[in-house]
C-alpha cells in the first residue's frame, strides 16, 4: 500500500482483448487520508488471500488492483480469457469472498467492462511526484521574522555592504535549497509514512509540508496491487455512461448547438454512435445532447424550433444533414459568393476566389432570405452570426464604404 508510482497503460480493445478488463466503484468519494492509511493492515491480509486464490488453476482472474483517487475507491481486475459480465461478477465475488461485505455488494452492483470514461479517469490521475511542481515555494501569510533575521551591525559580515545585499543573498540561498529539494524529491518517490519534516529554511520546510499535504489529499493511492498487466477499454455502450462521457467534454455555458457539434466530433472518433445510421440512433443522439445540456446549463434553450436559424443549421449538419445548404439556416443555398481581399466583403461577382488562407472561409453559400437579412460580415474573421468574437480588426478605408459603425469588438461596414 503506497502512492501510485506509475500510470496505468490503457489501450483500445479489439476482438481478441474485449472482455478482459473490468472495473467497479466501491465508494463515491475519497475518504480522509487517515482513514485510507488505516486500511494498510487489512490490505496486507487481503493481498495474501488473493495471491492464494490466483495461484489456483481454476481461478479466471489474472490481476487485481484497488486504487483510491479523487472520486473514491475503484477496483480493476483482468482475466486470462474473455468473460461475459455475469461470469466476471461470479469470479470477482468468489475471489473477494473475505472482503468487506459492503465492498462485495458494491462490486457486484457496479462491475462493468472498462470503458472510455474509465480510461479518461485513469489518464487524469495526478501522481504524487508530478504534484511537486504545483506546490508554492512559500506562503505569503507567514511571519517574515521567521524566514531570516537581520544580524546586529556589530557582527556584520564585511562582504555585505547593506541590508538589501544580505536579504538578496538569503533569497538566493533559499532558491538553491528549494531547487535541490525538488530534484531530490523527484529522484526519491513519496511514501505514505513520509512526513513533512525536513531541514533547511522556513521556505524549504513549507514547500515540503505543502507537497505532502497535497499528495495526501489528491494523489492516487494503490491500496492493493497483485500482478501487472495492460488494460483494454471499450467505447461506452450504456446510455448513462455515454451521457457522462459527453458531459465531461461540454462547458457550463454551452448551447444545444455546441453540444451537438461536440457530440458529432466524438461520433466521428467512434466514441458515440453515429446519428446517420438510422432514425432511432438520430433521435437518441439529440435526446442525449438535450440531457447533457440540461445538466450542464439548465437555463439554455432545449427546443430546437425556438433556436435561431443558424443554430438549427449547425444541429442539422451535426446529425448528418445537408452540408451544402445555406450557411445560416437549414434551407438549400441559392447564392454563392467569394471573399474579396480588396473590398473586405463577400463579392457579388462570380469570379475565382483568391488564395485560401487555410483558416478563414473563402466561399459563402446563402439562401435569398438570409442574404437579404444580413449581407455583411466581420472584416477579420468573416463571421456573419456575431461581431463580438473578434478582439481586434483592421480598418482599411475604401470609397465604397462611407459609414462606419462600431458593433462589439469588430467594425461593421455599411454601404450608403
């Protein structure tokens, strides 16, 4: 039982490795460090029992790991051969027969194949030695007189001509000691029984104390580890897990259009089902996005019919709609324009566009309604839905542009 020293190696499962790795949650939150440290004796006895069980020829389990991270305790098990969920629960229950009763019930009820959401959880674990760089070197609220003491003038060292020179020398000495301490801590990992006691200046002792405290509260702790094996994850196949996976990539100020576009990107990567399969999958895709939006931003509009035509168009494209339609609404495009570098606007002439910039659009397709409603765009980002996204813009005067009106952080040019 100690701090986790190395991250788990998790790979995407294929036909041969699917059903080898399973995970279960036995607690929903991380207990205090004192309670975790109290499991040391119990974990040693359980490890001897599990080692004896794994040596049996009929035991299907290959490795067992119990880890405490920021979200609580999780149990990771691997098998010699691919298992169904029912057989995996039976093998885990038989192996952990001497475990705590509440842990046994939690394992049986929460055991599942290791999926992509669990893989992200394992990858985001912050190991103890990596937390050393997150610790401040000294606290600002500490007493200044404890850091250094200005000596009496009668015992003044002749090499220091002033108090400022003496203070600068003390500061440089502390920085050197802090750097040496950080290098030593990276070379020697932190253990559970290590304390914050160390020698050196107050800043050095505080840096050590802060690191130990941060590691005890945040760093993952390996309660039990039997065997070493690579883990394999699958894409989430339960709807509740898919909702949590999508919610982990959505911000709290997102709109339904943003959620659908993020879900479409995840679907292209294979993490979620593609909405272009059939109508049922498409309906589940939209319902999943709405559920995530309600949990992340309850005040946002969830009715697609009440959204703007631009947002409706983005949702239509995300679920596999016509991508060659109007840029501002789901209607088919009737007018095609090119960007004019001289006039800084969308040209109404049908000549070849200038050299593409690889970052800004060079062509624009609109229906007649959207063209008559808003024929202007930002001169810098070329967006037509809002002028508040840019932080600056270039103003190039032109005889055709007779009126200039500031709108947000961009300039909106209107012909008179």
